[in-house]
C-alpha cells in the first residue's frame, strides 16, 4: 500500500495523526478539528523575521515572534474588487478587507506572484520582507501578508494608491500636468531613494511604472521585487549573476 509523504508542517501532521487514531474515542470532534485548523491558519506564525534572511521553505518556517508589528490578513475576508496592474512577475488586485462582511472594510492592494513567471516564492518573500521594514512617506506602505492553500502560497498586502502608477497618471494628465508638479514628484522620488540608500538598499527597478500616485501632490516608490542590500564592506553594487535587471540603479 502506498503511503502519503509525511507533512513537514508538524502541527498539521499532528492533527492529521489524531484524526487517524484507531480508537474513535481518541479522535478529535469536528468542532475541535475546525478550531485547531483555524488556530493553525490564523496563529502567530511569522515567516518574515526582519533580522533574518528568508531562506527557508514555507513549510519549515520558524515560529518566531516578529520584532515589528506584522499583520496577517485572512484570505476569507479579502474580497476581490478589480485588477490594478500586472508587471513582469506579479499581479496586483484591489480588494476590500472586510472581516465584518458589510462592505465597511478598508481597500487594500494585494500582490501575488504570477504562476511560472520570474521569481519563486523565496524571492517573493524577500520582496515582502524588504517592504515590511521600510517606513517612509515616499514608499508604498506595507500592511501585511495573506496566506492561501494552507501556507503554500502567500500574497503581499499593501496600502491602495487610487491613482495607480505614475506612467499612467502622466499620460492621462499629459495636457494639464505642470512642470512644478513633475518637479514635486521628482523630489519625492529622490527623497524615497535617499531613504533607501540610508538603509543600503538598491531598488534596481526604478521606473515610472513602479512609482504610484497617492493623490495630485504625492507619489510613492513601489515594487521591491529586484531590490538588493549592499553589504557593509561594499561601496557599490556589482551585478554578479546574469538575471533580470532592467536598470542598474
Ligand atoms: P511587478 O513586480 O509585477 O512589476 P508591481 O509591484 O510593479 O508588480 O505592480 C504592478 C502594477 O500594479 C503597478 O505598475 C501598478 O500599476 C499596480 N499597483 C501595484 N501596487 C499598487 C498599489 N499599492 N496601489 C495601486 N496600484 C498598484
Ligand atoms: Mg513593476
């Protein structure tokens, strides 16, 4: 008889083990199974530890308390509204996080990996981790993560910037956008990049498509999918592996 491979998620494996007990008296009740599954899905597991590189597979992730205020969004409360955009790797959707189910929840932008495109889950975890430690008025705000398919898949939850990407905004407003406003945006992008530089981050993909417009007088840098950290003993970043890097910022 063929056996299922053992689950690496030990708490889940333990629960499955309990359900398979030969003695029915020792099997958990349906109510208890649901309670335990819920606690596994919404417990304080943290896959992103700000101080550690994320190198583990999603199923072997340590149960570490986060050193920063992280938020776990529950998939069942994230209500899809519309697509916001697609880049080379991810697709971003407008959703309402509506735990009360009465349409009063806040709007958020949710980024997922496009299947079989570019980076793997580990790269995506790095992007999430990078954004989670950035706190600057000119950088899109991290809100949290949302797990799906148990914990095999993950989405990045960000603040929603209603005017979308800067390239679209500039095109739509090409007849009335002033030089003064363009300079304001340019100075905000510079401030965001200056902040990144103080943390030794190199964005590597700065482009109008990756700058988002919050309102007519505020833009924010987004898309940290290609971002790297400059080691302390290095003065500049040297591309060592052939890979996707449209601009070498
Ligand atoms: P990729 O890594 O695939 O390039 P991006 O993070 O650049 O993904 O997002 C793709 C597009 O989705 C952006 O160019 C923008 O139009 C839209 N988008 C991304 N994040 C947001 C957001 N927080 N609010 C509104 N639109 C967004
Ligand atoms: Mg992009």
